[in-house]
């Protein structure tokens, strides 16, 4: 029996009905009086000088108010992708906005886009890693490398490293993690596996494209920003900076987010803010799907070379890896890929080198556990191959080498409490693994893999109020992407002592809510949840004191039961929560309103792990891979809401299948995008690509999470591609080393 009364019980999303019935309003649905619609004029070239821009014909289109170019906007240093406003003098990727058409209606804006004439002089472009790393390569940033944004830290992906400064080049960053002696480690190995791997550029494929609306203050003293963002306080900070106003002069109202997966921190909000300021009218921008594919922030492609040594008894003796990420035209800080490769297992001798390279392609950013799916595919495939060559059980090998709490990570700091071993053990006992011979008898392969995420941290606060109808209103400043507000209703109900139907959760904006940080890095439940508990407990204590005074009893003898506060064991001596609230919210009342506050900050991460099993079949004639079964065993610390947790895990694993088999953004030799819409970018969906799913919860409580819960968003996507690749190898004895594992690549591997 659970020791909890409310958490751990399934609860539908609080906003689920509004979403499925179409009542939820997203950023593209918003309008305000006097609003102008924005449309981009984008570059067709990956690298070119801008000789002239003629907007005269566009201005003649009825309804067009302005056509802005870089000359019409402040000259803001493009130190981050969000600060690359409109192209000034040259373009550095195909799809880069060169001008912004503003019109009274969307149709007029689109018509005018085609009438803006731009004179380009094409320049040499570097599109591949080898081109960018060549000694004579054209530099993406010849006058200086842009700086870091800090967004990696917000995702929990900033792991440091020995970063170096070198002469100007397309290398945006380098780091290295090392310990022991590689020569000694490989000499001790009975088998050494060495091979290259590649992973593709992948789009987050959210249903709602980037969209925002900015209304400037008519006196130039700030702005109101409606945006589909994961990080409203971050948007406020940056918009205020580019507008040159105090931070609180900007109000950011986060709209319901139609999918984000790490991409929607900050992108075009700064451009639209300065554009709205320039014309002194509200401006809305909602990207088309094509614009979003051309000029948003997908996950970067990468190239790996790995060498791993293993003894006959299963001990991993050495690991050497070169990790190179192509992050497009801006740094994106994916060094955590190298960090995770050196942290998940206790390998005595290792050296992992990370290099981040810029090319003339669109900028890249986070996608749900940024860098981890790529790293897991490489490491878990290689461990599996070594175990296969030594005829060892792949789960037993991982258990033997798995990091434990307190063991050093790649940078030397210790792992905190985690369930890496526990998820592997649960998968080892699962019928899908125990009965894998039955699958093999059907000609199918069974593969397993492990993925882990350190978890992000960020200070938070929340408040809790008791209202006259007896309901608790919990106010938070976090954005709900995955049902976190529904979880907060369960957490507050548990902490206060009422049923969840008596709790309302209000996600406010930067002017009405307490700071809660960015929604990303699997940290919102982990970091906001404790603030909600403290706020509910504070409100509960205030209620107890009022009830004790009214009932002439000791505060320590009070308890909350069925919406009443009563003397323990004496139900006749009770007072309704509604009556308590009414006594605090009336003329002449002698009690102050019940308002509880909670604040929380800690510096201890909450690592989350998931072990996965894939059962697949491979058509030897066509190369088509069918995933029949996918089991995800995940440590969640403590189940808050099993309904949303299961959805998180299944959704993440489906995205993992996209990495594994389907998704790849492609460019031609000059950097022209070849996958500019969903017509030519293959996304898995629940009509033809869904396997038999099973989500298994493991609960290894974390000390600092709400009731022991830890973040759950990142882990389920990490190991999927590796598990599928290992299952393909089990079925065919062919090792796939490039993502996605498309049918032509499978056929080629079968013929090797």
C-alpha cells in the first residue's frame, strides 16, 4: 500500500479537454488591436554578400505598412543566434531572414515578400565537417566567434571541460575528459572494437511552429510579449536588454506551447520586439512550416570515432573517442555528449575529445536530452558489439560496469543518488528479455540499451492561497509542457491534505508569478515541486492556526479531513475550509488571508536513467525495419501522476524511433536545404510506426525532489536508437553505424 493519499494516482491533464476540443488558444491564434502581421524574406544562399535590397515594389502592395531591413533596426552585436536579427551585409545560411514585411493582413505580407528584390554576391560556403575544418576553409565568423548563451546550463547540459582558445577557425569549442592510461587499458583488453559513427541533423517536429506577438509600450518604456516559449523569464531578460529598458518593464506572457522539446527557449522574440518598437505597433510572427524547417533550431548532426576495450570477464578496460558536432552557424554547446560517454560506466582508462564545428547551415539547439541520444547510440552500440564478440550477456556487462552513486563522472565529480543499476535489473527480469528466444524463433532480433541524463537545476518559488469556495490556488511561474501543472495539483493536495479536485494550478506570467526558471532539462517537477510543497504546507499551517483559535484547541491537535479542519479524533469539533477562508476575506475579519509561500534551491542534480528493449524484424529484400515491441524501464524517483508519466515515456520513445529509423535534415553541396517541409522530412507517427509499447516505472527516490520524484522528460528518448540498432544486429549480425538506419543503409550493411 502506498504511504501517500493523492500522488501516484492517475489524473487526466487539467487542460486536456480544452486541447482536444480546440478551445486552447496558442500564440498563432492571438490578435490585438492595431496588430501587424510579419513575414520573412529569406536568403536562398548559404553564404553571400548582400549588395542591395530594393523594397519599393513591396511597399506598393495594398496593406503593407513597412518592409524592415537591418538598416532600420538597432545594430546589435550577433553574439547569440537570438541576437542575429536581420542579415546585415551578408548571409551565413540558406533561410536566414534578410527583411521583414509588416502588413495589415497575412495575405498582403506574403504577397509583398515575393516583391522584395535582393542582390546577392555568392561566396564560398562550408557545408560539411571536413570542409569547415580544412586549413583554407572560409570562416563562418571571420571577425570573431559568438559567445555562449547559457542555455546549455538551463537544460542541465553544461558540464565544463578544458576549453581552449585558438587562432580564428570554424572550431567553436573543444574539451577533453581523460583519466588513466589508454595504452595500458587497451593492452589489458581481450577484444577491441573500433569504428566510426554518424548521426543526422534532426528537427524537433513540434506541431506548433515558432510564434510570438509583441505589443510595444506607446511611450517606449517596455513591451508585452506573448510567446510560445519554455523560458518566459529568460525572454524577459533578453528583450529588456535589446530594448534598453528595465527588466520589469517587459512583461512576457507564455502561451500554451504546442510542442517544444528544447527548441523554444528564445529565438525571434528579440527581432520582433525591436521591429514592433521601430513601427510602434504590435507585431505578430508565426512561422510557416517551411520557414520553421529552414530557420529554426534543430538538433545538430555529429561524427564519432570510438575505440573500446573489454576483457573476457566483461570488464571495460579502456575507451577512446573523438566526438565532433556540426552545430551550423552558431555554437550550441553539446559537449555533454562526450561527458556522458565517459560517465555512465566506470572505465579506468579513457580519453574523450569533443570538438564543436561551425558550418554555413542553420543554427542548432537542444532537442530533448541534447547530445545524449547521439552519445548513447555510439557507446551502447559499441558495448553491445564487444559483448557479442566475447559471447557475453549484454545486460550483465552493463551491470558489471555501471556507475554507482558516489562514483566519479567524467569530470571527477560524484554521481548523486540514481537508479542506473535498478533499471537494468528490472529489464533483466522482464519477460521480453527472459523470453527473447521466442522472438528469435520468429526471425526477430532483441536489443537493449541504456540512457541517462544528469538533470537540470534552477531556483524556484510558488504561492498557495485558500479561497472562499474552499479551493486552493497554487501559483507557479513555470511553463507546462508535459502535464507538470497536473502533477502540481497532486503534490499540493498531498501536502495540504485535500483531494486534487480542490486544487487549482495557475501558471502565471513574468508580471504575476514568482520566478521558476526555464522548462527544460527534466527539472520542473524536481525544482518547482518542492516550492509547491512548501507553499501548501505554509498555507496549511496558517489554516491550522485559525482553526485552532476558532475551536479553542491546540494547533498540534488539528488535522485536515474531507475538506474540514478538525480536532484529531473528534470529528464533531470541525470547521470547513470554506468557513476559514471566508473569515479571512470579509469586512472586519480578524484573520489575515491564507497565503502560503514556498521557495526552493539546491545544487544537487537528479539523474534519471532508462533501460530499453526493442524487438525488431528486418526484411532482407527491402531493408525495412519493423519495431514490434519497445519496453522502456525508467527510474522516476517517485510516481506523481502515472498517466502523464506513461505519456512522457511513450512520447519520448516514439521520438527515439524517429532518430533511429526515419528522420534526417539534408542539404546539398552548397548548403541548400533539401528537407524544407514534412513532405520530404519523414516523421514517425502513430498510424504506421507504433510498436507494442510498455512503460515500466522504477522508483529510486531522490533526496531533494518532491516526495522523492525526479525529472522524467529526457531519459525515454536517449536509448531508443541504440536499442533498435542492437536489435537489428541481433537479427541480422549486421552493425548499423549511421543514423537514421534507413532501408538503403540496412541493405548496404547486410551486403557487407
